[in-house]
């Protein structure tokens, strides 16, 4: 069992790394080295339709270019589906998940009809997606089994209200955001996410489930990632409690924003690390572009540079 601090960088190989990833990995690794801890690489490739080994190879090349190394062989999620299936089965045994048969399109249609009929907004999660209506949450076991035998597509969803009721108030430690932004000891609010997907017919996991299982199995003590993932920590904290997993400290850093004020995406090719290095830029240029200190004595920076806004 690992006792020293452990940090991780966990990209998905479904596109090229950009300046936002550069900032995140450099801050992450800098904090790991300052803490005298391990720095691990995880390849989050559960989406087999979009993730490729070519992008994975490019990720490794970009990290090496940035001067980033890691302390163990990368953990590739697609090689560990059995771990996620076991966690999903544990939640099933506890009667905390159920098969949800509504598609994304059906959920959106339901929400629009509700809003038109009732004249009020249907609740949405922190990412802006309409919450699952859960019309099939209370189906009888016989009816569920029949629908599954008939081949209807479904996703395993967490009965979030039932899960929260069984545990009460949960908290986690946030060191990246200031107190007036939600930092410090944070009370988790998983109900804001509704009945999230934890697995699908073809894949026995989802981002939310795999990330908490991986963090536990890799002995991660400090999760350092962008502030756009801060709201998701509430669901992660709930799953940790349900599965009896350790709780890391969380540090959500600022985001690199594009000229339009939006966070960068992998479709923004002009900010891709590979494109920048092919244009002749070096690692120190990248550090300067994301507002980090340069030179051999450079230390991690968690907040405060106008270059990131």
C-alpha cells in the first residue's frame, strides 16, 4: 500500500493535447515534486470509438517535449474493465443502481415538453444537461428484466437520492479555489447531478465510476485538475463513500481560455502542443504562454496569472 503523496495526469487519447493540458500537467507534476510524491500517468480510454493508440503515442511525445516524466507504467483504462464491473456489481447488490432506458434525445424531448406544458424550467445538472426524468426508476423487477430481454438499450444509472439518504452529508477538501469560490472544506452536492450514468450495455463503466476506482487503485492522494471538474467532485465523493474508497485532496486550478473566453478544446488545432512545437516553439515558450515560471528553478503555480484568463 502506498503511503507517500501521489498525483496523476489523466488525459483521454481522443485528440491532441493543447495548452490547457500543458498547464494542467505542469502544475500537477510540479506539485507532486514539491510534495516529494509520485507522479502517475493514466490513459482514460474507455470510449473505444474515439480513443486511439496514435493519440496515446502523441500524448507521450508531448509530455516528453514538456520535460514531464512519470514514475510508473501508465494505467490504461481499457485494460481494467473488470475493476469497474466489480464496483458496478457492488452497487447493484446494494440496490443503488437501475437500468435507465431513455436515450439522450428522449431526455431532451421530455424536458422541452415539460417546460412547454408547465411553464417552468426542467432541472439541469452543473454541465447544463437536463436531469434524468427517472420514469423507469420504479419499474418492477419483472418489467425491467423483460425490457432487457427484449434488447432495449439502457444505461446503468445511480439512484442518487437513495444513495444520499443512506449516507448523509459528505465533505471533501479543496485547496485550489479560494474560500469565496467554494474552497476549503466543501459540502458535496451530488443531488445536483441527478441519476448519473455509471455504466452502459457495451461498457461496464463511465467517467464518474472509473475515475474514483482508478484513483483508489493507484493510491492517488491529491487530484489536481481544471476547475471545470469541480462540480463533478460531488458525485465522485458520493461514489467513494458508497464503495468504501479513500478520499483524495482536491485542487482545481484555473483554465486556459481562448480568445472567445471559452476553455480550450481538442478541436482548437492552433493551440495543440504538437502544432506549437512543429512551429519551432520550445518547452520554455509553452510555459511562458500559459503563465508559468520559466527556467530550472521554476515552481508550480496554482493561481493568479492573467495569462490564463
